[in-house]
């Protein structure tokens, strides 16, 4: 299906574009035809999934390929625990696809609205020092390259390209399917509590090493952290799901409904932000439950926001967080959204933010109706002092020269890009900035 381009906006309302044309491919052949036609007309072409990136990585001024119809299961290798999915499959759809086979994704972030192709292309991750981002689960992919040909990358075909394709930024071609290495289904036992911030930051290395999955949130203008620790248990372990009413109160009424209203008020009356932050911090956490992994990893998030996140070496995480906290205090900002801190294992994916080093992540947010520029620029400057690597799908201002210094395999990635897209069919302003023309 094809239609003239209307105005496209991402979820966070930080990006918009009016593409020349929007197409809705439902199979590999439709993607190939779209790429070939775009090339013949000297139009750029980009795929877009759920629009959950805050950066301009998915902005398509030429031909936009909306992947909503390219979704679902292709096949399952039960012997090796691998599943092949069409690129537009949403993360929230995958648990139901895997359940009949007794499988699960090893790790997830706290939002599951993204497509699987978008999640791996931007380096989306969860938390846990023994677990990498979603891209580390990729053991195969099929993409349509700039010449309209199909390229299969896996352990039997072009395996040398997998570290590039696993976080490909949409710069190497249009993903049409992805193969993930799964694990046996498991249960997560979750403990969420409010603790003194000083106690958490003072024992951070021990905390992230002891838990299977650990993260914490800090609401500016408070001295507390809301910690989340998850312990992995085998499938069949007893579960203690949150009662439906408690989940609705915590996640729909408080975390989304009431919080949306208070953020809106804070935009108009900034003086209300500190007391609201203290109330929000007090209301979050202090619950224990156990459930299927995906129901613990992910949360419902409907309050729109804009986000920036940097990865630093794990040893630098406490100092980097302290610098951000001091910055908020010194500038006297009224920040209504919490700062999120997570960790990830080192990996060997060329453009992964955890490439070659155990990493700590610091994410800052602003309500979507507030201007984040001053806050994000100042925090970004702090992160650059720690050799921070920005999340590809979140807001940042770094260019190719700065990023080259942060990624040892940066030029190797560019060489693959030159091979697969020499005429820059898949370029857009964001990729031109972060990778060069």
C-alpha cells in the first residue's frame, strides 16, 4: 500500500517530517521494489517502526517505509532456541510468539512499544551486568541493500558483517527480518523499594554485581532513590503477580494519569515541581512480586517525554551520576522527570554503546511540552567528560569526528556502509551528522 506523505511525528514529538511518499511493505518483495524505485528516482528511503526514537534516526524525507504490516513469526529453531521474526514485529508481541515454544528474550528494556528492527538498530538495552543490549541477542538478519538485492547475515552467510548489522542505525539497508537467540522461559522475582540515595550510590558496584538486573531512579529535588532488583528463577517457579487493581493504581492511575497532570502543572508553575517530585518518589517502589519475565521487565509508559542517555565505563558511573546531580542543584532547574541509572555487560557489537566495556547508563528526561535544550546540553557536556557514548535513538548533538574517538571499530563500520550503500540511498540528516556524508 502507498499513500502521499502526510506529516509524520515521532512518539516524543521531538521530530517531524513530511515524506515524499509513505509505503507499507508486507513482504520482502515489496521492500525490494520500494528500494529499487527510490534509487531510480534519486530519492532517499528509510524504514520507520513505532517512532519511539527521540533522535532523528528514522526521519525520512524521501520514501518512508512504514513496517507495521511486516510483522510476525517466520520460523523457530527449537533445537538452538532461535526465532526468526519479521522486522516490524513489536517487542510486546514477541512473548506471545515465544510462549508455545517455552522461550523468552534474555533481557528487555522497560518499554516494549518498539519494533524489533528499531530496537536493534538504535542499540536499545535493558539492565543487568551479565546481560547485553537487545542487539547482542541478534544471530541473524536479512536486509535489502541499496542495489535492491537481499543480503543474509548469520553464522553461515557473511558472518563477518554481524557485528555491524546488529546495530546498523538504518545505514546499511532495510531490515526485513531478524533472528534472535532466545533462552528458556523464566520468572523474575522483583523487589522495588525507596532507599536513601547516598546508600545506593555508595554501594553501587556491589549492588549491580549482586543482582541479575539492577537499576535505580532518582527524582531531582529529593535525597531518595527508587531501586529495582530482579532475580531470575526457572520457568515453573511460583509466581506472585501484582493484583490487577494494584497494577492499575501504580502504573495507570499514579505513574501515568496523575503524573501526567502534575507534569503539566509543573510546566506552568515550576515551583510545584520539587514537592511533586518528593511525593512521586514516595509513591514509587515498595512492592515485591514475581511474574513471567516480560511482565516484570516492561512497564506501561503513556506520559510523553523527551530523553537523552549516555553510556560511560562502569567504573565512572558513580562519579558521572554525582556530576549530574550537582549540575541540577547548581543550575536551580526544576526537573519533574526522574534520572534513570542502568548497567550492561560489555559486548563486541561495533556501534553498541557497551562495545568493549562494561557500561553504566544515565538517562535524563523532560516532559514533552518543556524545552529540554539547556538541561540536555549541560548533561551532555558532563557525559563527554567521561567519554560517554550517546544512545543512538535518543537526543544528542555529537558528530562523526567526536563519535569516531569513542568507538574503536567506527571506521570499520563506515567501510561496510561504503560497500552496501555507496550512493547514500539510506542517508538522512541525522546519519549524515553522526556518520559523515
